[in-house]
C-alpha cells in the first residue's frame, strides 16, 4: 500500500503500523476502531472486518444533530465509550489512534478485545484521552517491540495477555 492509495486523515505512521499489524493478524481480522468522525483509515488494511465507533460526545464539536444521526457507512457504529455496543472478547485488535476515551472508558474498550488480541496506540493522543503512561500500567497489556516512531508521532503495539 502506498501513500497515494490512502486518502483522508491517514498519516505516514498509520501506514507503517497498520501494515505491520496486518502482517501479524491477517487482513481478515476483526478490528475495533473507537475513533471519531468518519475516518476509515483501518478499513483500508482490514476492508471486510472493521468497526468504527463514533463518540457522540463530539457531535457538537462537528456540528451534527445527534437527534438525526449522520449517514454513516455500514461498518460505522454510532455509540459512546461508556456503552460500547460489542460483546466482550469480540475483536482481534483495537486501533486506538486519535481517540478521546479516558482511562476508565479505555478499559471498557479493552473488554471488547480478545485475549491475545492487539492494541495499536498513537502518542501523543488526540485531546485529553488516555496516555501511553496509562497503558504501560495496565497489567494485562504487554508492550511489543514492533513500535514505530515517525514525524506524525509514536505508534505502539500492545498485546492483551489475560
């Protein structure tokens, strides 16, 4: 995949880390992207299995009327971090980049990840969300040595171990 084949909000760091992740878990993996807005970056690497969660706390920020939700592609789900619409241990990976969940909300997101699943995390995070220092303190996450540093920021990969 080349930078020319990626559009929208995709950064060079996204390209590198998503390519690495796809080589580890395969393109058919089910990936949870708790993002905001209509960014579909992970779907470019995991085209048939991505789920995107739009955080309604940001609806006012984008000027959308939450009473009439925006028209979203089929792989987007309108929800919030406190009530994710997914069962525990559903996903093979979580792509946590440019998201806004606090630590408590992030733990709820992790509940949807299978044991043995992966978390991709970008640092610095977008806004006041969970930080890298928070993730390294979560006992059931192991930092893997496949992280990438780019001019876009640092991208880390963690594995859920229990």
